[in-house]
C-alpha cells in the first residue's frame, strides 16, 4: 500500500460508499466514512435507506469483484445462512414464457440487502485506517478560496446543539445515492450542474416476507416472473435465509402493488404464472406489505462537464441510478469501485474529468440494458432510437428462444450478470439459435388466468 494522500472522506455508508472506502484504504493513510444513520452492526433496513427492504441480488460480475476485495466472503455469507446459487438456474419467466435453466458457473447472492451490506461493512470497518462517523448530517464541501479544489466537507452531528465541524480531506467522494446534493453544491461553487438523462418508469415495489415451506422452490433459489409490456406486473420471489423468503411485487406506470394484505394477494394472483400465488396464498406472512416508489432512472452526465473542482468525485447511485428491477445497482457499484482502484494505482489523486469519463463508459452497458428495456413499454417516456427499437425487437426473440434452448439462457444470463457485453448476443452462433426459434417477434405467453378461463369455457 502506498499513500497518495493523508485523508480521503467518503460521503455515505451504503454499498457504493463502503466499496469506495475499501479501495481508498489502499492509497490513503486515513479513510473516513460519514453517514447520517447508525450503520455499524446494523443488519435490518434503516430510515435512510428504505429501498433495502425490497428484493436485491448481487450478480456475477459484482460477486467476483466482492470476492477479490474481500477474500472468503462467499463462504462467510453461506455460513451465516445466506442463499447463493447460479443466476441461470433460477426459475425465470419472460413475457409469460419460462426460460430453460442453464448452468452459467457464476454465483448470485440473494441476501437481504442490509445483511449483505453489514457483512461487507464489517470487513471494511475492520481495516486499521478506516473510520466511520455515524449519525452526521453532511452540509456541503469546503473549497479553496479560488474554488478550484475541494479541501474538506462540513458536517454536523445529529444531536441537539451540535456544532458544525469541518473535516479536512485530500479527496472527497460523494456516495450519498439518488438524493445526492452535488449538483446543487456545484452550482453554489460557480460550476455547472450536470445534465440529466431520465427514463420515467413510474415503478413501485411492494414487499412482504414469508416463512419458507420446503416445497415452494423445489430446489431453485427464486421464482421470477419479470414484467413485460404484455404482462406489466412482475415479481421476485426468492429465498433470503434458511427459513425466510421475500416476495417483491413490481408495477410500472402507476399500476402500483397495494399494501393492503388482501389486495396484495390479489395482485399476486394477477401475475401471468400461478407459481407464486399458489405458494403464498396459504403461507405464513412475517410482516405487513411495505411499498417503495422509484419514479425514474437518472443518469447524471458529470462526464460532459467542462469544468470541475479538483479532488472531488461522485460514485454509485449519485452518478447513475438504475431501475432496480434489473438488479444492477450493487454490481455496478462494485465495477465503479474497481475503476476507482485502477485510477488510484496510478499513484496520484484521480483527475475528476478522466475518472468520470471512465465511469461513464462503465455505465453505458447497464444503462443501455435497463433504459432500453424500459422503453419497450409503450407508456414509458424517453427517446426510442433505432438502436433501442432494434435491440428490443431482438431481445423479445432471444428471450423466447431461451424458453426453448438453455444455451440461449446461458448467453442471456452472462450479459445480464455483466460478464459479457451485449454484443455477445449478436454473434452468429447465438443469432442462429435465436432465429431458428423466433424469426418473427413471438406472441406473449397467455396468463394462467386466461388459460383457466378458456378451459372453463370449453367445459
């Protein structure tokens, strides 16, 4: 470890922040994580992170980076009862069709988000040069007189009568998430705010936990009917502990899953496949349904700013916030941390412009996957380029082909897990597998309720 500065400060103690602290600890003598909540030893959802109640997954690429940064963490999680499995061997449904299972060889971790964060955070907190300052409000960066460089941050303990403190730093990294105030802080310092790209999805998650019955999952980690234009209601139903499972319902464009228990169950019944409803209709619920709204995916284009203060970076959801149904957030945060590590290994503080340019390239693929997929829904607002239209037309064919051919499932999951680039799905051998099953865009599979109604009519 070679020090390139005395102190680095990370704003925010969620996954992006703690992964950032982990890589900064290799290059700075002292790393301080400032967080508004109490986070050390906390393995349950907290007020400042309400989204952590809902289903989360750490998929292929993110898992590989975590294992590199924290050797043995997979075994540690498994010993604590956290389910792990192969992403391609889960029970996936796209557009009403069940995908053929495929062994990808890559691990997916489906711990409750607070549990996973607690394991990672404990590993970071154990580093001798990392300190957590919990229950502090972050008031804004401190700049030099000419405002060309950030030299610290103003903070205030969340206690009555507490004084404002200045925490001096050689580098400040904003990992405060979707609610980041960096655009406003830049404006106050005389810089431009970054442009924002938005894809309005009007998404809501509603989640409930159940005591698992052995026959519900039949050896698979989760059952996931994914929302599509023909079947816009979706769900993630998976094991998150030895005897507990999570059911997160999703609804877009204002069709939000309700929190009333009876209405929640009726929403489950309306899913295109019966598997989830037949499991939970007589199941033992462990809590009441809780909802979380996600209005839009937001990409802040810091990479396009011509002027930036030195020694100040943005990372994680503060840089780009993805539609959570694609399960990319934690894995992308891990890739971004690895990108920061590459810059730090050059032996000098990262230059914001070059760092943001590299981060933007990291973002391009997951953004195209999630934002492009959202634009397949006719009611979602956004620019449908020729690339988006062609991509969605081909993806519909590919997902149908995956219901016939496990090799297509394998290729699809490698891209979804951010292992392979999307171009891998356009290679001749893959295109042959896809088009032999779906030359034309296939019709969606019918809902199980429609099949039952047709059967009753026939009788």
